[in-house]
C-alpha cells in the first residue's frame, strides 16, 4: 500500500492555501483517518481552489474514478482554520455520535441543520427544513425547525412523524436547541448521507470564470470561487452527474439543493425535466405576511391538475424556499409521475429560452412577478399575485355546477383580472339563509395565514341560536391585497342580499382594515385574538412572569378609559418599554382589541380572551390534498349541521329545571334555547349574591349601585327608566352578548318586575330563531330579496320535515296527510 504523504502548508499570505478533504461514502478501513482519501490516496494542498481543479484537469490519473461510486463530496477549508464552531463540531459529531438535547449550542442555524442531518443519517431517517420565525423588530430569523422528512401528510410517503428539533437564536448570536422530539412513528433504516450543495454564483459580465471543469471528468462545480478566495459557506461540493447531449453537466434535484435565485432554480428544473422527458409549469407562490415578498415557489409537471384534458393530476413538483441568506433551497420534492415520460426531444430548449426572456422582461425576473398564470403553456400577466393553483378552478367550478343543480340557492362568484381567474367565493342556500338570522356578527377566519398553507382557504362564520359556529360562506383568496379583500367583502354582501353585519372579527392587517372600512363603513372591526396572541409571544416572550401578570390585568380588568391609560403608562414606564414599536402600535389601535372599548358592541358573546375554534376543525388543514378537499369540506360541514340539528331537537323536546320561583325564569325557559337559557339562569342565580342600593332618582329615571356582597370593589351602576322600562348596566353584558346581566336582574327583582320587556329578549337567541325571521325584515328590503328569504326559510323547514317524515313508513304517511291539509289551507287564502 502506498505510504501516505503529508505536505506542510505554505505561509498564510493571501490567497490562503486550502486543504482538500473528502467525506467518505463508506467507513474507512482500520487505521485510516476520517479525512484521508481512500485506497491510499493522499491529502492534497493547493494554493487556491482553482488550482485544485486545474490539477484534476491536467492529472493523468483520475482521483474520482468509478470505484468511488456516483458521487464524490469534496470540502475545502482555509489551512489552519477551525472547521467547526466552539460548541459543536460536525466532523467530531460524526465520530462521537452526539445526540441532540435541549441546550445544545451552535454557531449558526446552518450548523444546527448539518448536525441534525448527520444525526439523522446515523439513526436512519432523512430531514427537511421546517418553519422559521422572524423577529417583528428587525425581520431577522429568530428560530428554526428541522423535521423528519416524513413530517406532515402532503405526500403519500409521509406519515405525520412528530420528530424535530427547534433552534432559537440567543442574544449572544448562538443558536440553542429549545424544543425537540426524538421519537418517530415509522421504522428507521439506513439512508445515504447527503449534503446540500451551493449553486454556482453568476460571474460578472465580461469576466471569465477562473474555474474550468473538464467534461471528461464529469464534474460540475456548484460553488465558484473567484481569485482563489474561499466561498462564503466554507465548503465546495462537487457531485458526479450525467451530461446532456451538448456535453454540459446535468444534475437531478434533491431536498437541500441551493440556488442563488428563483430564476436559476426554474431554469435548472426545466433542464432536468427536458432530460427526464416531461414539461414543466410554474405553480403556486407564497408571500411573506410582513412585507409581501415571495418566500417560496412551486414548479410542477405540466400534467399537474385537471384543468385541461391533457392533464392527469401528476404529483411531480419541486418547491423552493427563500433562505435567510437570500438563497433559495429545495425544501419539498416529488419526482414520481403518474404518466409515461417522453424521450428527450430538446423541446425545452426553445421553451426555456422563451420563458426566460419573458421572465426577464417582467421587472427583472421570477422573484418580482406579481402573477405568472400558465394555461396550456401560454403565459398571462395579471396585475396582482395569485396564490391559488390553476387546478383548483376546474375542481371547484365543476363542484359548484353540480351543487347548483341540487340547491337553487347556491351562490358562487369568481374574480377575474385581465382575463385571469383570481379569488373565488361560494355559499350554499343554507348559509345564505343562516345569514338572514345570524349575520349580525361574522368572523372572517383567515387562519391559513399562520403558516405556509397549500390552499389560501378562508371562511365567514357566524354564531347561531345555540351559540354554535354556523357557516356563512367560503373563499379562496388569490392574494392579500386591499383590492382582493374589497372584492371578497362586496361579493359576500351581494350573496347575503345586502345584510350588513354589526361587527366583524378579522385580522389586523392593514389591507383587511382598509377593506372593511371601505365595504362596511358602519361595522365595528375587532382584531382576531389568535393573531394578537401570536404577536404577544413574538414581542413579549423575553418578559418576566410579573410583567405578564400586570399586562393581562391592564388589558382585561380595566373598567374605565382613565384606569386603562394609567395602568398602561405605569406598565411601559416600569419595564422600559416606551419605545417598543409593537406596544406603541397596539396602544394606538386599542379600541379594536381591548375589551374595555368593545363591550358596548354586540359580538354574540364571543369571548375576548380566546380565539373562536376553526369551523372545519381537523377536516381541512394546511396539507389537505386537492383530491380530498371537496370530500373533507362536505364532511366537516355536515358534521356541524348535524350538531345544530341535535341542539334543535333538544331545545324542542327537553326542558331545563327551574332553580328559582321567579316568573322571569319561567318566561326565559319558554323562549330561549337550552344553551342560552343556561347562560341566563346562571346570571339569575348569581344576582342573589349582589346588593342593590338606589343612589339617584330624578323623575322616572333611577340609578342603582349594585355590588357583590362582601366585596366593595366589584360594583356596577344600573340605570332604569320606569316610563318605558329602558335599562342599562355599566358592565354592558347585554350590549355585548344580548342577555341581561345579574346586576339588571337584581334591580328587576327589587322592583318586582315579573316579565322581561320583549326588547331585551333577542329573537336570535330564541327557539324559533329559524322561523318567522322574514316578518322582522326591515321594510327597506326589496321584494326579490324578501322572496329569497321566504324561499330559504320554507326550504329549511321542509328539509327538516322531510328528514322526520322518512324515518318510518308510518311517519311518511302522516307527513303526506299533513302536507295535503296544509296545501288545502294555502289554497283557501288565494
């Protein structure tokens, strides 16, 4: 065996010399060190990276012969430079078998990712880069997740594996594992080690690259180094790949592959597709919620989806994600096709050139495109972006047409911009009828924006007379611009026959705020609690427990404007937060999220301090595939409506126990649904723990101070007019929830009022809320709108009648006899 030779490096004047090391593709023989060439090859030292490749080119012997397999990874380090950070050395990790644990530190997120890749290879699984979280103050990445490749359910090969590590950036600049899960829900096995290469940097115009790679050597330089200077990553990855018909090296995509731009990634995928035998299209894009910039893009097989007869729903795609460094990395990939691949024809050379020319003509490249809609290979430019994949339009339009044949009240609308389909809205007849009953408060749920949802799916949700969520419409939102939301809200208003809500709960993004003010000028906009909580975790996570206690007390316990301002100013001064940008913004917008300012507006009792649950729950999520969307949508909708039918039955056939002898309790039991009566009964029972004292009287107006027995602090003022039975309380429960509070009930009992005035028994909370609503419609409603309300009301009643009448033959006969009698009565009124 040839004796190993070692050469001392020359002195370190620039350019720095480099050591060239190989990373073994299989274990070294006994006695061999980790970084020596196998089979007697020696470590080599060169003055610069180019000289290394020139040596390979001029050498008579190929150190990268076929006996080393299909790939050889080469790493270059400036001589004498440490190859790993002071806390964790990746190379040492390969030998020592370091396990991930909370508190383990790294110099960078990239080092953490490489460590997790090494650990995964040793244990027997592959990894992907998961979510990242950014700082609101400067937009920098504050934490990252690295997950098992089988996390989620987007692909059939994934099993929802929970294994992951999360690293968080400390003030020192170190990255520390703060969360992790080691257990997998699938079998582990041997996997080949892989390292994400860095894609070649574009050389300046008119300047010839200093690196030349011989096609005979079948090597592709994936990171170019000018003038012998080390690359920014500290490493060069060289991969043996196939060459095309023109002799140029080719490479296949894989998770972790890095590009300098999205344009470069697109051209790479086009070239790969041409060699593999399929054509490509540009798929979905995802934008940052902070600045609207593109964060990830999908390139798909041209046969993806079903919009055109030539498409077969192929699942092959490559998704790239923008990294903190500005590069783009392949984070999701599916290579398998469900159709035959065509032999290489070179057709993509022409189309690639044409598409590149088109991309360059639109504001400097793919990254800056607002929309690149592709239909049958033809490009259309729209004035706005579109996050909806083209295959969704065909799927949903087919579904809408079939639904309209069954439901004459079904409504849908598609936004069109410059001849290109954009946002979609739809609502069935049941949702439209429900809006006539429960459309006074709506929740616009855009929780898909919490993460990179595959589908920008949003819902309009109300609260029914059982305090259950009720669907008032659905949408796919093309983009998050003001114009998109204005179109969406106008379309919803048109579908609901102009029924304007009193209040809306929606996100605080400026586009949504402006759209609500434009379409619903008299409607109160309350910010979504999930978004506020998310921002609190992001901006206040470093604060102490004491601060959190005082912060919560200020927000939720302030009773007056002066009290809130005093507590807020004391809080920010005590903890030095006067210059905190987020707190400044939230203080300016306090009337849209602080309970004190919202109690006087009707919100159907939706709690201030918690988020309303998602209407579809687990039926629809971030990774619901296209083929399952409609089925899961209908399952989730049917489950909610079945829950409503059960509550209807219970309210009609069951009766709550009376807890007092008060006539008002019997009155409310007779009128309210079971759920709302429980709320009223709780207030009635609590009122006996309060003491009312008349503090003011003038004419028919009286004012009472109502306080809790044994508690001088908890007290409210109740104002009562004996002339018209008008009553109000400083707690504003009736204004917020539509049910009288314990303080008002205490005064009613004191005054021996034995029946609650009808104006304080909201029809929307009664058992008959679904019937007779047409009679309450304002006279300003047109005849066509009134007729539509009557049709929906009769249809819903008939549907429930049919369900009961088909449970047995006896009930069916009874139903037929009843309908005949009803028809005779209607004929008499002609």
